[in-house]
């Protein structure tokens, strides 16, 4: 079987497994790099481990470390799937290590920045109140932006539990919001009677049938709020801020992993910036040398 046909069949398989459109785009974009390098007519059973290593080295000078790693993930997935389907006798990439990524600190918002955005960043309009409520809920729950935008009326419960439907990996989970977040949502709903149209399955944030909040529109609204108070902010930074604040408030890493919907705790660790002042304080209170 030729490489181009194999990639097309992998896409069909992923759609049959109800993979998200984002996952399918990821594989298609990354595997396009391999197809460009080897050609669509290349027999997939003739690709060797050494050839893939040379391919990795070649693209390392062309793309960012994240793109190279993502490409290798997709290539390994392709060959593992092809071996499982009997298209090739053995997977030549079994045990091939993924390229490591440099540790990059992506800072979260400080408590002062969160307060500044919450109190001064959003206009006192209907859409401004909505964005402010979404901002508070994102900080309080760590929801992904797509999960936040897709919440239904029936997903938010008075006890603070929130049902997340079909999150990343099409997994359902439950997260929790504080009293202020739940009261803010209730207050927003009271001020917008038109949003009750559609019953419990209606989108939580829809002001009317034509104005559904998308991740892109929420991002733009956040950027405008950040410009008003001089703070750089975007949806994913809210998720990092949630993780950082939870840990500073003594939450354990394993509970945080479950709340954020990560299948691997190493993913959770990436959301935690290295706080040198906090580490200095911890070392000062527990220094083995000072104990002597």
C-alpha cells in the first residue's frame, strides 16, 4: 500500500472512531510533512526505521521543536495503526523515542492581574457581563476554551458541580466551581431572560440564536479586556492560572490532573511555571545544610 493511501485510510479510521476534528487535522497536517518528503507513491512497507530517523533530523532544522515532536507522534501513530491493520508485517518504529522539548516557562496571571481584569477589564454591557462571567468560571475551573464555550444550561448545578461533555479525547468529566462563580452565572442568566429559550440543552452563554460564543470570539473579548488594563491574556493563560493558583493553595497534583482532564500527569506538570521565589522559600524552610 502506498503512503498517500495509508494516510487517507487512517483519516477514515479516526473519523469512524469519532476522533475530534482537531485531532484529525493534527494528523493530516503532520503527516503531510512525511508525504512531502517521501512521496505519496512510496510503499509504506518499505519505510525503514533509519529512514525515519534521517527524516527527523532533516525537519529538525526546518521546524520548531514542538512541530518536530508532533510530526514524529503522528508518524509513529501511522505505522502502529498500519501494523495493527495488517498493512505491514511489523512496526519499524516500535521503541523509537520522541525528541525532547526544551522547558519553556509560560507564566500565569498574577492574583493582582486577575483582580484587575475582573474589576476593570469588562464593560458593563450585556456581552461584557457575559465575558466577565466566563472569565471568572475559566479561572475557577480550568476548563478548556472549547469546553467553556460549549456548556449547556443543564451542565451547571447549584451544588457547584459542572458536567463537561465530550472534552478532549471525547471524555466526560466533572469539575467544580466556587460559590461566587455559580452566583455570577445565576445573576447573568437573570439579566438575560432571552437566553432561557431552548430549554436545558440550550447553550449556557447564548444571548440569542444568532450570537453563540465561539473560542475565537471569547479570545478576542479577552484580548480587548487585557488591553484595557495593560495585561496580556488569552484563554489558555486562564487554564495555566487555574493550575498555578490551585497548587499555591495546597491542591495536590493528582487531583489537579483529574480536574484538568489530563490522561498523563506529565501533561499537568507542564502547566506549572517554575516559581523561583516559592522554591527559595521552600528551600529556606527545609534546607538540609541549615539543619546540621
